[in-house]
C-alpha cells in the first residue's frame, strides 16, 4: 500500500469535489473557449502583415507555421478591434476555469505508474505539454496586457511559438479525452465512473463544505466578474468605466477632441518637440518618379478627407470611432507616380525607440479611401501624444501599424 502522505497516493488528495463530471464540465468549456482564443489569435497575427516586410515580422523563421497568413482586409473597419478584443477578453475570462481544471486533475500528474499503455503514455505527455503550455501562454499574455511590452522584441515569437506547442498538445489531449468527457456528462451522479476516471475520486474524502454545483457556480461567478471588469476596454463608451482590471480601462484619459486612449506618449518614444514644429517638420515621400518634401502647409493645401475609425491595440483595448481628417494615402502615392494602382508603402516615424518605428502597409490598405495621413482628430489638430504633426490611420489595422509622428513614406518595392 502506498504511503498516504505521498502525492502519488490517491488518498493524498482528499477533496470531495474532484470527480469525472466536475472535470468534464470544465473541460468542455475550455475546449470551446481555447479554440476560439487560438483562432482569433492567429487571425489577429495575420493583421500585422508579417509576410509583407521584415519590419512587420516579429517571428522570423516561422516557416510552415505561417501557412495560413493572408492579406489583411480593410473591411469591416472594426475587424481587428473585434478579433483582438475577443482574444484578450476571453483569455482573461477563462483564467478561473483553467485554474479550476488544473486543480481538478492534479492527482493525474502524480499517478503511478507513469504509463500503463501507449495511449496512456501519449495522454500523460500531452497533459504535461498542455499544462505547461497553458500556464506559459496565459501568463505571458496577461503580463503583456497588463504591463505593456514587458517582453520587448521577444513577446511575439514567445507567444506565437508557444501557442502552436500548446494547441498541438491541446488537440491530442482533446482527441483522447473528449469521448470520455462526453460520456461522463451523460452519466448521472449515482452511476459509476469509467475505470480510468476513478483516480480523480478520493478513496477517503474530507467532509464537503460546498457542493460540486456550488463550486462550478463559484468558478463561473469569478469568470463573469473578470469579464465584467475587462470587456469595457474593448467595447468603449460608458462600459469603459467598468473595466477596472484592464490597464486601459476606466474613464477616458482626458477631455476635448484629443481625450481618447494613448498607448505610447511622445516623451516615452523620445520625440524631440523641435522636430515636430510646423516650421521645421517635413514629410518625405518617395516613389516611382522620385522624392517630394511636403510641409504641413503643403498638406493642408491638398484635398482633405475624413473617416470615422477606431484605434485598436494588441493589449485588447480600443477606442470608439474617432473622426479623423487628412490627406488620403493614395493621393500621396499619386504625387510620386503611382496614379492608378497604389503600391505597398513603408512608413517611418520620428520616434527614437520602441517597436514598429518602421512599419509596412499593403497596397489594398493604401488604396482604401479611408486610409489617411491624418492631420486632425475630432475637429482639432493632432496632439503630440496622438502623433502631431501627422499620423497614419487605416481601417481594421492594429494600432502599431497606425504610425504616429510620420517622417517618411516610401511607396513601391519593400
């Protein structure tokens, strides 16, 4: 008989809550939630156009893992706001479910012998990769959301490659365990569990202090609490005030036309105010026919257009639609010889440091009539922190591709 003081002994784990049905309910919720998270994460990664130019690709060497990448569309204009908002909000909401699931199956991590059959060995390996991958992905994702670029230059590959390892283990585990989980969900509480599931049930349980239904309610309530205190940063409007646990939640950070969310301030990225004064700043535009230099006054003399577009960020926050006004990117492309079919463009910023100081946009993004070199936001000139004297605004693009403090536009081969 095994020593009951050792974690490998079934008698060591005495909670009466553990059982196959409890675990199955949590597993089914995670099956749906993690699948949605994985898909929205991959889709949102495509929004960065990593195959367009090396400056956009934060995961070099991804090889076959980038098989699904596609040219990111500009319609609907809220697409990235939706996909990344769902990805981040769902990830936060699922934390109590994930922790409860890991707690419910912890006896299996210590069960002996390590492998009773080939199928059991595969299950144990997938379980170890699944647990490690889940903790890694959720932890790195939450740290990035809460602390903004805590992994400068490395978060993207860590999270991207980690997601593929985690999801591969998740698929293997799901194939092996979903039939068992569905069978356990169909069984009544008074029916015996499958033999392989008995290891979750303590042979000498403590007296219960809460029912399994109550425990599931507690987990669900915790998830609802996290959802309610996070989702407002993605929805915006009055609900932003309820996003108490979101780093960009709460009320708008200011008042007036420029009183909407800012991620990187001018001071943070090293902008020299002298370079952004109207009399000193010049926009350099290059293309098929050469180079032109434009002052802010030159841009104001060109036809100006307006577009109502949000800003949406990888951390999951977004603004409501702001009213932007400026020069269309396709009109700037026409100045340097791209009159009919605007090409891709490389955008350079005045910022001294930070990710995406240089970023590339696809031809379809340049051609969209709502894609602007914006000079105004909500009827007033851009503030320094919103990119004065000029910034990019493109429908459905991640916030980091809406470059602020623009210095140069290179149209053509990247």
